[in-house]
């Protein structure tokens, strides 16, 4: 019996921040190399500037300057915050967001508890919360920059389970676009759903979990 569903935000309610192929090509590099310069090994929990940013330990300005310097050290010129964020925005989809929000509303009506678990920066708080009615849809938000831990650290999932008073991890489901984050949830016993370009497929998989 599924008691709770946990949702990532970026890459689920928005397009994925990890698909920046056009911007990478404009800089003369690959998507993978660009992501490594900006985010480091995203599945790690180390001292990379972006990881520190998402734990609330650093600033966005510092993380972006570190990304630009890392690019320059690899011979990649022209990286800018404006270009980077414009590229992230280009992957967004209103239809995707509407489908996800509709599913959240459906589950709320069915009495299933729901929350967001997001790796985020303090500086993004006002922006992403304007995209959907967060407080109306979710019981709580576990924001990495507020709680001082980030996915895929098991502790952030455990905190989420505690906040919604879930009986056991296998009574919950978790959706995220980043496979290591989904794998970490599954390792705790949660039902994991990886969200790809077609969110309808992920929502169908979620329905299978809910009705199993």
C-alpha cells in the first residue's frame, strides 16, 4: 500500500537540466564534459562548488565562477551564466508540467501524501516555486539547500520519510530524472521511477506501482 509519493522538481516538473547539448556544442565541447565542469560528479557528495551550493554552504556566484574557471582550464571559452541558464530553460515544457501537476492533484484527492525532494540553491527558491502552486500541492518540501544534505545522500530520503510519517520505505514511491538518485531511493526500499523525456511513461509506471 503506497502511502506517499515523493517528487523531484527539476527534470520532472521542468525539462532536464542535464540535457544541454546545443549549448555545449556552441562552446565546442560535449554535453557530458560541460556537465562535469558545472556540476562535478553529480552523484557524489563531496566538496565540489555545486555540491556545496546545493547543501547551502556556498553561493551561486561562487559555483558559476568555479564552473567558468574549470571550463577555461579545459580550453573551453565562452561559458556564461546567462548562456547556461538560457540553455536550461530551453528544455522546459508547459505540457510536461501540466501533466505532472494533474497527477499530483489526482493523488491528493486519493489521500496519498506527497512532498518534493529537490537538490536546489537558495538563490533559485523564489523562481522555481512560481512555476507550480507548491504549497497547495505538497505537504512539505525537502530542499537540499535548507536541510544541508543533497540527493543521493540516503539521509535526505530518510528525512523525507520521517516528515510524512511513512510507515516504511516500501510504502512510498520516488520520481527523479537522475538515475543515481532513483537508485539511492531504491536501495532504501522505496519504489523508484526514473523520469525521462516523455513524462507520460514515468506517470504510467507510477500508476503500476500504486495499483500493484
